[in-house]
């Protein structure tokens, strides 16, 4: 957008406590929303004061360095000192080192936040602009309703089943233990289509997930890649999935079957091990759930484990996403072999799907999710959504295909 400052600009950032903020989404730009929320709480941005772009294998490490420079140059007035107050950038990073998708950190002109009964507005001005130039947004009614069909893209259902069979054969041949394969759906946003509509559906339908929008990339993720707050680091690992039952008894049986499934427990174990291994150099006292628990979402059950620790080396949340990505939950085990097989079997660039999405503050604290249940909406209105699942030795192609259908449901319903 035209009002974005050059990367070396000095930012002046001022957070003010306000009495109340009703709903965040109606205040956002209908076509360029910036938001990060869960259970009705979070932060939302309007406009761009600063945009930093990265690509290649060092994109997250480069972002760490660039963000440090922005913070050093900035003047920040933040009497609240809460997560999400002061200088904040929304971020979204590409999945693959060779991805054509740009990875971004965006500092909005205006940030609105609500957390634990506290409400605030942060205004950002660039260099010597007068502070009064940043106007408060006015809530706008959502644009006209629209219904879009998302149809198979580069990977047809049949091609996906064939890819699963090929991956199982490689695993049987002991070339790797697990690989995560995805397929894509595509559609087109009508002229004037309001992205706050699908975001509202996602936020209301999946309140326990992180609903996000960064640079046209929208979704609702159940998986916390990492959060850092005042020296405490947390991650939530999800791997192993089944659909919800038709009634209470069937639903309970599904959850029990998932919790006792050797295939799903194996897949989950690989994912937990990869997260603990990545975080261990940064935390001396990591604690993880002894057994995974079943996490209930509106459309499916996941096996989940929480990992918690204290940072021992001063790492920021950006340092940690660089260390963690890609986890076994979105790539596979061993990671290099899984990534090579993904390159071979998937006929598309994942873009930002399954990459880190979230926010970082001036102190390096932040909240980042794995970008799942997502769709990229390009400037021309083209929509691409992705869903994937973990393939292990006893995976069955048709079952894995049906799992991707379940995982597509939040996005398909939000747009359709």
C-alpha cells in the first residue's frame, strides 16, 4: 500500500488505554484486514506503517535482524506493557526455503487490542509525521454476502491418493518414517468481496483457534507453534486426527479410538520429539504432557500435547520460529527426507500454508501459530487453500483423502 515507509524509517509508537472496544473485525479494511484473535481477544491492524519482506532459506533469521533494527530506531510510549501493546508487527512466513511466496512483517498504522478486560489503541507515525494524521477507524457494515465454490487445483483427489500410496511405499522401504502431504483447492473472490465475512465465520465457528489475516493470508489455526511471554515459552503440538461422531456416544468412541490408535500415537510422537529437540537448546527445563490429550474442535478431534519451558538464552519469538520450522507435524521425519519427498510429490508451491503466522512485539515476545486451515487471497482475487495430513507406514490413501476433506471444512464453509 502506498503509505508504507521505507525499511530504515524511524517509527514513533504510542499506545493509549481506552474504555472499551466492541468488535474488532468491523473496524478493519475489508480487503486488507490484519488480525490475530482467539476467544474474542487479540489485536487488529489498519493500514501499513512499515512492511518488511524476506525470502529464501534465511527468511526468519533475516527477519530477526531486521526487526531488531526497527526496534532500536523506534520511539515507543507504552504505559500498559501488555502482550500486544507498544510496537507490534504481524508476520507470515513461507513454508519452503525456495517458495516464490514473500514472507512479511507488517507494522500497522493503527493497532487495536483487547485482552483480559484491557482495551488499547496504538498509533504509529513515521519519521517526523504529525501524530494527529492517524485517524481512528469507524466500524463499517460487512459487504454483500457471497458464496464461492473452492474446486480441486493442481493436485486432484486421484493424484493425492496416488501420492499417498507412493509415500507409503517409500516409508515401507525405510527411506523415512513420516511425511506430510497436502492438496489444494482454488477459487476466486468476487469484485468487492469483503474478507471480513469469512474471518467473522472462522472467529465465531472456531473460537478456540487462532483466527488470523496477514497480507491476504487468512485462516483459523488450532496449533500454537510457539508463544513467548516474559521468559516463558509454550508450544502446542497437534498430530493425529479423526472426525467428530454423529451423536454423543459415537463422538466419545471416536475420541477413545484416536487416543488409543497406534498409527496416530506414532505420528504424534514424531511431532512432539521434533518440537522438543528444536526448543531444548533455548530452554533448560522443558516439560511436556506425559500422554497426548484429545482436543475437541467443531469438526474433528486432534491428538494434542503441550510443551512449556523457561527461556535460558534470551531468544525472541522470531528466533524460536526459525528454530522450530518446519516441525514434523507439517513436514515429516526425518525432516530433510520428508521435505525432499514433498517437493517430489506435491505439484505446487505451498506458499505460506503450514508456515509460521502471528505477531512479534518490541521485546521479542509474541504468539505464532502453524498456518493451517488457511487460504491465500491474492490481489487479483485468486484464492488458494491447502490441507494436508501425516502419512506413516499404515496410512490408507482413501482415509487420508477424507481427512483432508475434514480439514478443508472451516475454509470451504467460511467462503462458501
